């Protein structure tokens, strides 16, 4: 049996993307195994959902520590205790320091609700509507110290429709996120996509097929 990469998911809230990663990893053929769900907030709804799925969970409450690095040291200790090899951020609302990020080179993924490099940071849907873009979407990328600036693993696009509000656009993007993140995790966990010289390198077969790009995203 092929060894599956031991993967942790970090959350701060309800864990919408966490849930689809857990579901994807239920398949024995999926190259990642979810071995831990960790939250920085004790009221994160995703903790109960992960526990109900039979997964180990832990809360490392950032408010219990005197600073970011002390919090991250405690988080790192939990990841090491569970022998984690890859970390997925799924609605994890903490800006990580270089101290933490540099311990996970090419092993720390995030999903962002825009087509990066456009609309880094918060309020992406409002900003997309204000700018009048015709395409919006989601990006899975490796995390680097600069916010939302890491090498891109996969992207999925949706049309911006006449009459869209931030809520309707967000819902359409979330549908794409739920397909895109498991795809991207599978690419990285299998070694089909990896970080090399500051860029994402795909195997020849993956580069030809571009499975991480949603060429036919879900409709409105």
C-alpha cells in the first residue's frame, strides 16, 4: 500500500474547506491522510465537525499566549507530536510569522478567495465587484512570509454576473474552492506538484492535463 502523507488542517471557524478535505481523504487511494485538525479558537465550529468524523483535534488558543511566536511554538509542538508532514490552512485567520513558515517550506498550503495575485488580503468579493472584473475565483498556493504571495498550485475561475452581490459571488467561489482544494492537496501530497526555485513544478503528465485548473467550473 502506498504511504499517505500525514496532513493537518488548521482552522479558525466552521471548517467548510476542512470538511471537503476530510471527505476526499476518506478514500484509501487519496495521497494525503488527515491526522489532525487544529484551531486557534475554542469556539471554532469545525472542531466538533472534525471530532464527529473521528479525527484527532486540538485547540491552541492564541489568546492564551503572550505573542505570536509563543503561540506558534505551541502549535508547532502539536504538529510534531502528530508527526505531520503537510499543513493545510482552511479559514485559519492568523497571519503566520516567518519563524513558523520557514519550518514548512513547500509543505504549507492555503486557499484564498480570489485569482491571485489580484485581491490579496480581506474583502476579496467586495473589491472584485468594485473593480468591475468579469472573472473571479479561488487560488491554492504555498505559504510564504509575504501575505497571499506564495507560488500558485491551482486556480479556479467563476464569472462575475450582472446583479451579483458579495454574498452571491462568495457562494459561487466557495463552490469552486470545495473542488479545487482537494485537487491541489492531492497534487502536492502525491509529489505531482512541488516547490522548486520559488515556483510550482508539475510532473510532465500533470502539466499537460492541468488538473488543478478548473477549466469548466461549476455554473452560477
